[in-house]
C-alpha cells in the first residue's frame, strides 16, 4: 500500500515534470517564433526555441544580424537604415566617388 502511494507520487511527479517541460518548450517555441518572426523567420525561430530554449532565442535573434555594414562590416539587422556600429547611413553608397 505504501509502495503504491510512493509509485503514484513518483508517476504524478514525473507527469508534472513532463508537463512543465513540454509547456516550457512550447513557450520557448512561441518566444523563438516571435523573435524570428520579425525577420520572416518565425518557423525557424520556433524550432530553435522549441529544441534549444533560451539558446534558440539567441540563435533566432542572431538571424537578424545576417546583413553586414558595407562600411565597417559589422553585423546589423536586415533592413536597418543606419549602422549600429559606425552609425553611417546605408542610403549613402560606399562606392560613391568623393565629391
Ligand atoms: Zn558600420
């Protein structure tokens, strides 16, 4: 009788743990999807978040930095108007001849 109660508690604990793990993975997937979604990579972000958790969020966030500044080669979010590193305006072409 006592053993059964212990087993039931163990199974219950396992179920609760599994529930929270799965719930956590789902929440992670949602957050990863939200991060990736800003760059039309929501699905990939969701996968990263689901399988890697917070590490996947970082990966999803870094997906943003796939564009390089033509002036300083620093990674910047795609679609940026101004470089985060050197502050130069991307509207100005780097190959423009000096006036
Ligand atoms: Zn730059």
